[in-house]
C-alpha cells in the first residue's frame, strides 16, 4: 500500500519501538518520583483539556462510561515527552548538521537545545513541560537516557532518507500508544491516501488559493499534503496564509517541525519564520469570540481556567502578530500603557510560575488562534477528532459548545461542531474538504448538521468508504467536499461497500486512487490488492 502508515508493513522495526518504549518507562517512573514532574504533568493535563470534573455525573445512558485513569494519562504524558525529545533532537541535528555517525545524546540536549532556545528556532526548543531535561534532579539519570538517545537517533535518521517526517512520527505514535489511549485523546490520524484525495479535490474546486486553515491540524498531514499539491501544480506562490490549530501541544510542535523541516537550516538566517500553527481549542476559542470594529474581546481558556481578555486592535497580519502581542503583554505586566487588557489572576500566573516563559508563549498562541478564527478562508481542511458528547471534559466546555453550535444536539459527536465551524469560516468562494465518520449522514443526532450543510453549502463531491476498509481506517470514513457558492443541481457521489463475490476486477492501490481522482462514472465489483471485493459505484444525484 502506497505510504501506508496504517498498514502492518512499515519501515520502523520492532527494535526502534522497543527502545522508545523503554525510554518511555524510565520517564513514567520519574513522574511518580518527582514533585516537579508531577506539577508539569498537572499543567499538561490542563493545557490539553485532559482533566475531568470531580463531580462528573452520568445520565442513565452514561453510567458505564469510565473516565481514563491517571496511570493511562501519565503513560500518554511520558510518551509525549519522549516524542518531543526525538523531534527536538532531529531538528538540532539538521540545523547544526551534526555527524550522525558519532552521537552524544547529552551533548545534543545540554549544548544544542540551550543554544537553540536563544535563537530564531526557539519556538521548537522552549522550556515547556516536555523539556524535563533541564531539571537538576535528572542529571543522575542522564547516562541511562543518553544510551537510548545515542542509539535511537541514528536509526531514525536512516528512516528520514526513505520516508517523510510525518510518516515516521505517525508510525511511532501509532505503535507506542495503543488504540484505547488514542481514543482518550480523540486522535485517529489521517491515512495518507485519504489526505491526498482531500488535497486533490479541494485543489480541483478552488478558485482562489490565498488562505488555508485546518482547525484540528494534528501533526499537519492535511496541511503539508495540500502544500505539496500546490507545489506540484506550481501554485504554491499563490498561498498567503497556511494556518493550523490544535489543542494538543505535542501535535502543534510536530506540525511546526514538519512544515519547515526542509528549510530548517534557513531558520538561523531569517529566511523563514515560525509557522502559523497555534495550540488552542478551535471550538471554544470561536465560541468565546466577541468582535467589534476597533477591538476583539474574548474569554480565553488557559491552564484550566477562563479569563476575559480584550485587545484594542483588529485586522493585524498574523505573521507579525506574535511579536506585537509579546510587546503588549510585557507592557501590561510592567504596568505600562498597553493595547491588551489582562485580568490580575492571569498576570500573577505569567509572573510567578515555574514555566512562566512557556505560559506567555502559550497565551500568545491562544490569542493568535482567536485572531485566526476571526477571518475567512478559501480552503478549510480537516479530520476532526471523534469524541461523543459524554467524553467532552470538563463539563463547562460541554455547556459552552451547546450554547454556541446548532449541531450540538442530542448525543452529538464533536466532529459535527467542527463541520459547522469550518463552514462558518469559508469565504464566499471557499471550499471545505473533510474526512470523518459517515455516521452523521444517517443518525438522529446528525440531523442538525445535515440540515446545516444543506442550507449553507453546495455538496461538490462525496466519497463514502462505508465498510470497505481499504485504508485500514479505524472508523467508517467519508470524504466530503463542500462549497460556499450558490447551489448547483448535482454533485459527484462515490459509494463503496464490501461484498462476497467470486467475480471482480483486480486492481492495486494506485489504480484505485486514479479512479478516485477523476469524475468518470464507475459501476462494478473490484478487489483492491488483498482486500475483500467491493461494489464501487459513482453517479451524480441531486443535492439533498
């Protein structure tokens, strides 16, 4: 299977995965032994909304629903620490062109990480809760950790000569965290073939390629594939803004790394800048936005609490916004006249906490996300998270979402809300390209989002994979391409369903993708590689 991260055959061997898991266990044990690491862990939970209300009560339908145990969350946290270390080590190696035949893990961490924290690359190396290597009590454990780093990184660098960074990190993530742990996070990453199909069809229908956003960008698969598609079609120069937002701080770190990996060596000479990728909750940020002509007011979720903030300017270019916000926050903290108003409780956190530099950076990202959500886009891409309403924690998030989004109805899934928000952010000629579970097309809970799609968009293309399991996806997926422009009578519908049959046409994955990237009618039974036969049907029905 081409680029088949979700298949059983990948380049990362068991030895690499075992080394990562062993390092993961060391970190997990350290969390239980250290008060500082325990504090980091609690902050991590709050930043990524991985906390649950102690007074959480279940309805009759939710009685059997169990919240994730602390030990599972600590396993996720320690895993993210290890993956963040790998990302930063690979970035340092590429920036400094370190000889891959003679690694010294301690030197990379102590020397290069510290140097890069003071450089133009500091957004990849800031002192966040993943950067536990700077904590003094760890010095005694560094020799053991260095052995893992020194043997692990050369193996991963060899893989980088054969695969892209996104393929490698996705494979690592899938192999280290089992499916139950990934479901806790709501993270089911996009198979590369599906991502390429979305990029193809969004590009096909786009009239303008000025701006693109992914509201739950993960590690940047869809964004990077769309950029590659534009480059292939010699249209990359037309893109002015590429924006990603995700609540998971590790995902945004990896996304930045992936988007600039090929140009990392140019960071130091100012030829490229930090990608417009922000760690924030898109749904809550948009729900709490109040806009006027001269200022933006919003309630921001920050480290497990909500704060009212006002910014006395609008329409600033996102590329320079981080610097403007940094200067204005410093003025406010120093009691100087400022165009940003922060509550006293928030200022106390920014001044006194162990991670105060990171907190300031995170606050800037949260505010940048609000500005990003106050715009319209020519392309909205997405593979939104899959979380039922019962799993949305803490409870105040659930209530805000119900108040803001029309599709937050009944036993809704959070991806309904991402569809609604994506439609709201489309420009007049904008195109939305999503992949999600196909359940919203038939369930009672999905009735409002179906109605919202019908009233506000034109369906251009719908590919329903149903139970075909062609790409080993964990849900029954559908790709849908929607347009903001006035309705047309027909749309392109491709459906497929598994069938028992001895008569079929055998094709490979490339043949199948060729079928999926043209508009010709299809009607037949096909067997794709070793998969069971499917009925493949394409026609042009009327708009629903």
